[in-house]
């Protein structure tokens, strides 16, 4: 069935909506959904009662996987720059580079304990 939400590439839809909205500070989930509802080629999945729930889940997963940034209610695309903002080109074809990790005080203590 064309209305089956399991076969939907949610990452592509979310990217398409955020890029189509052109909101420099990021887009709300409501705006992403409104944008997708204006796309005639998506009509079959938009009528599915689970669409809104799956979209919410997909944005949450995209944030967890590093594909999206979430700043309060605003979502923006992660194009893979080290700073994570400003670039609108893929800096690398392979995976997203991770920012440097800084240990929390209690984690630094654990590191010292292991060495001794």
C-alpha cells in the first residue's frame, strides 16, 4: 500500500521540509508538518492517521542520530561541520564528525582512579 508509513524515508521528508521552509534559525515541528501537508506527491501518506505521530518519532530519531539539531522547539539540519552550524554543504560524504568530548568532573575522577 502506498499509504504504509513504514516504507517512508522520513529523513528525506524532514530534510525536504526544512530546506523548503528556509527558516534560518530552524523550523518547528508544526511548520515541518504544515509544509509536508502542502506537497501533493505525499497525499497518500498524509491521509494516514499515524502520520503526525510517525513524523514526531522520526524527528526525535534524527536528533538522536545527529542528523538534526534541536534548539528548544526549533529543528535544523546537521550538515556535518565540526561547529555544527553555518555550512550548507556536506563537508564529508562519510558520517557526521563528532565534536570534542569534555569529561564531567566525576568522570575525570574515574579516569585518575583507573591510571593509579
